[in-house]
C-alpha cells in the first residue's frame, strides 16, 4: 500500500524523466554496517542509496531496531537528497520502527546518496541488528519503476561505557604488527609510498563512503611508523611510533578533502612525510530547470534549450543529454555557456533529459517534453503507374506543395531505398520529378516529404504502387506477354507438344504390339501346316509309288507360298 501511494504521487506530479533504466539497480543501506556504542551513550547512523548510476527520485523504507537495547533520539533530514515528503520521517520507540516516504523533483544518481541521519541512545548492553523492510526506490523513468535490488542491514553491539568513543562508529580491526630485526642502512628512512585501494587516485573525487584501508611497504630498516588523518595539507605527524605495520583501516570519511599523513622511523630517526589526498563528494549538483526558448511545442526543427547549474564541492564535470531514445550527448561543463541548440528534429513528440554530473559522478537531472510541429505535407497528383524496364523512359511523379519548400522524394522497392531526389515547386506550387535510373522488374512506391529553408519537414506521404515489367512481345486482345510471358508460353507449347508426341508414340506402340501378336498367331498356324506337309512328304518318300510324293510336294509348296504372301502383307501392316 505504501509503495502504491509513492508511485501514484510521483507519477501524478510528473517528477520523472525518460532515460531507459534496468528494472533493478539500486541499494538502500545503513551506514556503517557494523557499529559499537557505549552503554548510555548516543550515536548516529545514515541511510544511504547507491543508485548504480541510475536516476532515482523517490524512496521509502522502515528501519527496525530492538527497543530493549536502543531508542531513537532524533531523525535528521538535513543534507537529504529528498526535498518533499509524502510521509514525514517518524519513529516509535514503543514499536521499534522508523518510517518515511520521500522524493525529489529531479532525478538523482550517485553511490552514497544521503537520505536520513538517525541518532540512537544505547539503553543497556548486548548486540542486535538494525534492519530495513518495506523498502522501495523509484526510478525517474516516467513510471515509477522500483529499482531496489538489495538492502544492507547493520549489526550493532553495546559495550561497557568509556571503553570506546561514545559515538556510533564502525568496529575497526587494529593494524597487524610486524615483528622483525631491523637492518640499519646508515641513513634516515625513505618517504612512504601510500596506496588506498578504495580511493586509488589522489587527483580524483569519489562518491564512496566506507571504512577504507591505507597500505604501504615498510623497508627493512624501518622500526616504526606514525600516521594522521586530517584536513591539513602539509601536516607532519608526531614523532611517536604507533608500531610497525604495513596497512591500517580508517573509518568512513565525510564529504570534503582530507589528507592521510605517514612517516617512517629507523635507528637514526624520522624520515620525510608522505601526504595522500582523499576527496569525497556524495552530494549531487544543485537542481536546475530546462527552458525551451521557442516553447515546448514549435515548428522550429532545431529549437534552443537553456539550462545551467553548479556544484559546490567537487565542481561540475559535464552535462549528459538524451533526446528520446537517441544516443547520449556529453557536453563538457567548461565549454558550456547555458545555451544548447538541438540538432534537426523530425516531427513528433519526445522527452529531452539533461543530467548534470559533478567530478565525483553524482548526478541530478531534469526533463521536458518537446513537440515538433510538422509543416504542410505535399500532395502527389500523378505517378507513372506502369513502366517497362527495357525502355529509356524514366519514372515520373508530379505534385504540389507550399512555395519556398523542397519536396524530398525517395523511391523504394519493398523496404529498400532505390533512388532519391528533390523537386522545387514553380510559382504555382506545382513540381515534377523523374527518376531516370534504370529499374528492374518489380513493385515500387514513392515517399514524398516537404522541407523548408530552416530544415523543418512535413509528415511523409506515400504514392500509389508503381509496377515495372518487361515490354510485351505478344499481345492478344487485352492479353500482353513480355519476354518472360512469351518464354513461358513457348515453354508451355513445347511441353504440350512433347507430351502429345509421347502419347502418340505410346498409342502407336500399343497398336503395333497388337498386330505383331496377331501375326505371330497366323505364322504359327502356317508353320504347323508346313510341318504336317513335311511329315506327309517324308512318309510318301517311303512308298513305292511316286504319286504320293508329288502330292505331298505340291501341298508343301502351296503352303510355303501362302506363308510368304502372308508375311509380306503382315509386314506392310506393321509398317503402317
């Protein structure tokens, strides 16, 4: 329910911008995450947001604490990134809860965004947990997307009074001491070479606040070291050794510039001091508003924006601008005078977001909705609807538009741009253009758009479909056949003729096979008669009279002649 109210509040008042953001990115944490407090004493913790570079504009949470060990003495909004509160920060020492819902009219980003400072008093002894629940962080994405990815609780312990500082501080491990026999060098020790992994570059500003470790390498002759952390650039630590160690952990820094000083001691005395700069800035730049010189609705294609801000601590590094879903535009702050001319914009509505980023990469942003009003569109009054690809005649389009404008013409085949050009209207507003580029067969369309001298454009219009085909070489009535069509018809005729020939041949073969079968039957009968005559002739040759021989021979000759005549006639039929 609380989250619903928060999102409704943010959306209702329009405190959002349109940069795309991941659905989860931010962390809400209690700092420090491990603390100690003396019994009966007070101490303070901070609620911090790490937005992971994502713009956020609202948050809510409930901090829970054990009432038998701690009680809240105050909740401080000073230094908070939130400037309005849907639910003012409140606390109950009876229920052990602190709750709030806060927001800002700007999108804020950073690694250590301050939300609240909470002061506790320790009531007894023991340990416990400060926990976060019912938490949400709203992205400045126009819809109040919850980008909270995790929460970080804090563990606390209450110890005997006066054993430690009465302020709530991290429990830091003491330096690990080195025990060794020194190797004298006969000269004073060298200056320490200091390294700070959390803040690796002295010249850079950081927006990280956390306990940090300082490291150095102690040469073999060193027997002690003295350090100091303060705001003095050239401070020299006391000539009093803290022991021999090569790293030391310090509590989280506050905003501003501080210096870590360190010097070595050997058997001859103290060497020179190393000074390491630590610069922290967790506050975003000052809020600002974008002003549209031509108004938020204009027909000017390149309107002018005015905006400017400053950063009190680390200084402003750059402005980051995004127009709609376009690429990020970076503007160095040192080169910016407060006025920015947008590149040419197409007609339509888009959100413009500007983020001011300081040297520590904290950001604050504002946005406006820009509407580019289109000029009047041209009209297309004529277009060559049908064109032959093998003719030199080009594709012509005619139309009308406002005077003192150019008509931009683009020719497409499906989604591919084939050719483009521009036509200038005459005194009557009429224009004509011919695409003389040879076109292959297919279907085309023309897109037309007006553009004036300032670069303002109209909405695009589309022509009727244009068909390009081969010139017909065969025409029968309304039927036109080009090269492709004629080739197809010829191929069809060839196929039909070939199929008819195969069918004719098949029928002839079937008829021939029938005649051959009939001839075979007749030949078989005649051969049977001849065989009978041959047998008669053989028997007659065995008788004593010659009459039987002559009769058999004559019968045989007659049948052979019949066979010859039949075969000749049968072959003539088969040939037909």
